[in-house]
C-alpha cells in the first residue's frame, strides 16, 4: 500500500536509533531503490517514495549517531545515484569471487559434518573451482553428499572424491567470465567518477 513502505523505513531507523549502537542492513537494495528515472511515466511512485524516505533518514546525521547503515546489491548500476552521495552510502566495497584460501575455508565450513574419505582434498577442490561463489561451493558439497547417498543408500560410509567429481560435472559457476568482467567495468566507472587513483583496490571510498 502507498505510504506503508515509507512507514516501514521510518520504523526501521527508529528502532535502529533506539538500539544504538546498531547496524541497519538492506539486502539487495536495488530491488527497492532502483533508479527513479526508470519509473517515470509508469504510474508507480512507490519506489521514488521509498528512496526519498531513505534519503531523509540517512541525512539525519545527528539522530543517526551510533547507527551504521550498510546495503548489498548485485546490480550497483541500478541503485539510485542519490544514495551514493557523501554522507549516505559513500563507501563502496566490491566483493569479488572468493580466492583460493577463501574457497578452502568455505568448503571446510560446508563439509564440517560430512564423513569425507581420505582421497578428498578440499584444497584440490578449491583449486579447480576458481570463479565459484560461496553459494556455488555450498551446492557442490551438498550435491556430493547426495550422490554418495544415492549410490550407497543405507550403507553410506564416506563421501569420496568421485562424488565431488560428479557434483562438479553438474554444478558450474554462476559467475561466468562475462559477468565478472561486467562487475569489473562497473567498479572502474565508480572509481573514475569518484576520482580514486587505485582502480584495482577492493575498497572504493
């Protein structure tokens, strides 16, 4: 309903101030704050109103003491630019696909309760899954476990490397090269627009 979304935003920030120090986190913020221009002429003013309400709340710096506001998105190009101005979401962190060490740790987390055979090397699995996201790696571990169950039914003893091979034959990275290149290009645009010298840095301030 018109007005309900703005009311919810106000309530979120009110509770954040009450619980200070606190963190307010918006997941997939592009879904609720897409570029307002794209909605012109569509008859929908809800998105514009939500953006405006968030701007009002974030601009109240005195009342926001001790409240950190963060957000995530897979489409930074769709986030309304007004939200990225100084005093708002003015520090941007480009989170790349996990590196080798991170992939090993992710695999360790998702196989912690799994009976792995001696022929399973998580380091090797990590080495051959470059470009996989954390969710992709979780799916690989789950599929390997399911394949072991399908093979052995009630006699399941260990999850072997062949089960991971099967999982990897079914599950590919959801971050193909062209998508990664697109994100890299967007990161360069951000650094250029903000006059940042090191465009290869992970943190764009």
